[in-house]
């Protein structure tokens, strides 16, 4: 059962979901600066504070989220997204449930199959083929759902075998915190459409130049295809999953052309293609707001994540569109 996030069917163009915004932050040099960031994020109208899940120079997710929970009252808290292979699902479910309990029902359950091979190698974790990692993610989600019920769990899968473990504590949100699955390819996007509360749509490889070959799709065509996969897989429940994307790059400027030329190399896209990218926020506040409304109308994208550790730059956009 999906969580009621207070929003409506995203594919109903006449009644789109309300906009929500999250800050995806990971840095903190001391307790005060991290808690101040959490409070500022909440005060500026962001719905959520999310944190990546890497072994690089960033805060440990659950400890940082617990600290942010203690410093705020309404801010939702989670990972964008947890790498499934970094935690056993029994232990992971316990962490999520504890965060949800102690934050009074504000946890977001973000999950992904893992993608950064060098990080796996550095940590001594086997980087299996994509199909195996997705299979393991599917099993992990099933195990965690069972653990959230708080009753003894029996599970005999290919990757996980559970013999009587019972989840405690149980999460405050029922049946569990909203599940966000991040994906860009068809199989995982389809899984997210069928099982998640929030589908996190990553940039499609179809719009990238790979191995010296030109892209096969424009960014808009690639997202059209991703959304078709989601629509095809979505169950007819009258309440499809919310759709989420990460904004990148973000440049608030009156000169879109110059910004696109400057940002083209870091994104691996030509300037014209970058300006077409549904993920990019490039332009004035007014232009970006108009684009976000258009993208919600066309693709149902209503939940946006802003990367970085400073919510101030995008606060005018959040103030104008949040909950509209």
C-alpha cells in the first residue's frame, strides 16, 4: 500500500501533484553547521533533507539524518538513495524504522541497486552484473517490507535467507515510510512504478555520447521513453507513484546560452542538448519556474531534488512553487 503524501495522481494533467522540493546534502564539519543547514532547509520551504550514500568524503547517512531530525520539526529525512549492497536488509530495516520512530514519522525509504564500480572495488565489495544487483534489490525490499511488520520473518531467496528475525522497532508510518526507488533503465524503472511510492528518474544513457558514439535520443525523447516505461508498468490503483528527478546543473542567470556553454563539458552534453535537458535548471527564476510547471504537465515530475549544501540559491524557486 502506498503512503498518502497529500498529493494527487501525477498523470492526471488536470489535477497534477503539488510541487515538493528536497535538498540533497552530505557535508558537515561540526554538529552546529549541520544542524543549522537542516533548520535553514526547513525554514526555506523544502519538504525533505536527503543525503547520498557513498564511502567518499561525506557524513554517514543515518547518524547525520538522526542529528537533522533532532534539529527540525517537519522536515522529511532519507537517503537518495541507499545502495542496497552496503547493508543487509535486516539491519537496514532496523535503521529505517528507528529513524522513522524517533523523527515522529518523517523518514523516507530510499533504495537503489548500486552503480559506482570504483567505490565497490575500493571497499572490497563484489560488483556483480546489473541483473544480479537488481535481483538482490528486489529481494531486499521484500525482506524489509516484512521486517517493518514487526512479526517473525521467513524468507528463502537466492540472495537472502531469513529465519524468524522480527523487526523492532516498527516504523511510525504505516505500513512503512514512503519508498523511493532511483533508476534510469527500463527494468528498474518498471519495478519502481509497480512497487514504490516515489519513482526517482535518473538521466538516461540514451541521451549521452557513449564509447565515441553519438546519443540515440535527445534528452526530451529519452525522458519520454522512460515515462512510457513507467506508465506501462504502473498498476491501475488510481494513485500512481510520485515522480522525482534531481536538478542538474542549476544556474540562475539571465544568460542561458553562456551558462550552457560553460556547463556543457562537466555534463558531457553539447550546449544545445543541455538546454533541452529536463533535468537542467538554467535561466532566471521566472524561466525555471515556468519550465518546472511545463515538465510537470508533460511528464508528471513534481518532486525535485536540489543537490548541494546551500539551499539559499534555489530558495526563491522553492518559495514560489512549493505546495502549488
